[in-house]
C-alpha cells in the first residue's frame, strides 16, 4: 500500500490497532553498532564454515583485474582490491588478519548472505567511485544501504559520509527511524519536532515505520498543542518532545544538573585556586626560564663574539700572510728580474767590450798593416832625432859645464882679485909669495908661467 493511498488517522482506535505491529521493519539490519564511537570496537563475525566450491556471475562493473578478494552476493561475484576494506573497516581488518587467504581464491569467495546486491553496489560505489567529483548515489534508499553496511561492518568514515549525505534529503520520518535504528541521536528531536509541527498527523505507513511508541509520542504532543488556542513556538515544541521522550530521565537530569552546578561551582573555585597557584608557579618558572634563556643568550652572544673575533683575527692573519707572501713573491720576482737584467746588461757590456776590443784590435791590426813602412821610417827618424837630441844635449851639457867652469873661473878670479886688492891695500908684499904681473901670487924665487898657474 502506497503512502498516497493511505488515509490519515486522528483517533486512538487506529493506534490501538497498530499496537500489534512490531517497532521495526523486518529488513532492519540485525548487527548494528551501538554508537559512532563504538564502531571501531565492533567484534568481527566469525568466518563461515568451509563449504564446497561456489560459482557465480562476475559483476559487470566491480570486477577488477588487480583484485585480491572476492565476495559472493546473490549469485554475483565481486572481485575488488581488499586495501580499502582493510584500511577503513576494523571488521574486515581483523578478518583478513585472522584469515589472510580469506576470499583470495575466485572459487572460494566470501559469502554475504544477509546483504542485497543493490546495497553492496551502493557501498562499493563509495569505495570505488566512477567520478570523484560527482557521487552517483542520490536517493535516500541508496545512502541508507551505505549507512547500514558501514555501521554493520565498522566503516566509521563512510558512516559519517552517509549521515552527512542523508541529512539534507531525509524526511522527518526517515530521521526518526534511522536515528532510532542506527543510534543517530542528533536526528531524533528535529525529526519529532517536524512531525509534531506539521499540519497533518502521521499516515498509516509512517506510523508503521515509526512504531507504536514514537507514534504515541507524536500524537500526545500534537494533542497538547491542539488543546491550546494559540500556536506553539519551536522551542516549546522541542521542550514538549524532550519531556515526552524521557520524562523521568528529564527530572533526574534536572536534579542532577543542579547538583552538578553546585559541584561544578566548588570545583571551579578549587580549580581557580589551583590555576592561580599554577599560574604563579608558571609565571615564576617562566621568569626563571627567561632569565636562564637571557643568560644563555648573553653567554652565547659572548662566545659568538669571541668566536667572531678569533675568526676575524684568523682571517686577518691569513690575509696578512697571503699579502706578505704576495709581497715576498713580488719582491723576489722583481729581484730576480733585476738580477736577470743586470746579468743581461753585464753580459751585454762584456760582449760590447769584447766586441770593442776586437774592433780596436782589428783597427790596430789594419792600421799596423797599412802604416808598417811609414812606422819604420818614423822610428828611424825618431832614432835619428833621438841621437841628434842626445848629441845636442851632450853639447849643451858640455857648453853648460864650460859656462859653469867659466863662471867658476870668473868667480875665482874675482875672488883672487879681491884678495889681491885686499893684500895690496894692506902693503904686505914681503912674504914668500910675490905678485906676478901676469899670473898672480908666486913663491919668491920661483917663476911660473901662466899655463901652470891656470892649471
């Protein structure tokens, strides 16, 4: 019976008639994780007992060449890589860890008897999408299948993806049913508020899906709203729904809330004191750390300055050594060049002198060869002149000796005359000597000629 063909009910007789209806649909999954946080802790199902070889039809899409695990669903074989099952599902991760060869053989696939082919196709469409930018699942039924299998097999990330995709497209009835079935508590109150706030009550099909308890809750809240003339706000509806959901729990929660507030106040006071103490200790520690850090920084700067100075001095010494070596090399090269130039100049001078001597010798030899006869004539003339000069010198010497002799004689004569005149003056002409008229003094009684006197 479709939803459009079912009439709405407003009295409780129909509700009583529905009391024999079960709270959940027959096709509700039997293995459901208690909450999102407990998905990773779900225990894996025990592996099915060994059976005979199974055969099936390879799925047209989900049968890959690099597959290493095979599933059998409603007579179809799914050959896919097990990487994503092992990575994203704690159930399959444990299964493959305990049974490494499970499903590795095409003839011995993993049987999924409680899974429909459309549900498995929907899950594999998420794991192995055709296009990453556009998801091919669009309907509530497809994402519900993904939600069911991801919850049963502990795919937490895929479960959250299914919840996010169902949120904008699920109806209020879907939210209540799925929230109850798969422990999505955040969907319950918004779903109940939407069903209570709408103009018409739940239909028969909706009541069957919701179950007796939730249908009575919605009807009670709607009756309370109808008993008041003015309309209810959304907040009032939410409070009424919360009250009808768990009345005793709400009262206990209120009492617990007061107790918690008192305890929280005491704890906050104690924590404030502790925080103050911790803050003071942290501030003192921070100051100590800052001082230590400043000291370390100053020491590091000092060491760095010393190291920089040492490096600068070393660099300066190295540069000075390099410059000194360069200057020494330059001086040595200059000295070597000067020495080479001096040697070259000396060699050149020596060669010039040798050449000059050779030239002069050649000239001398040439002149000697040209003027040999003339030289002999000159030598003969010089010898003759020398002999003449010697003869002239001898004659001059003889003349000079004669002149001197003449002078001496003249002096002697003069002296004799002076002596004679003196003696004559004295009148002493009576001695053994007498004055000769021609020759001068002679002994008395002796006559000498002039030649003897002169001799």
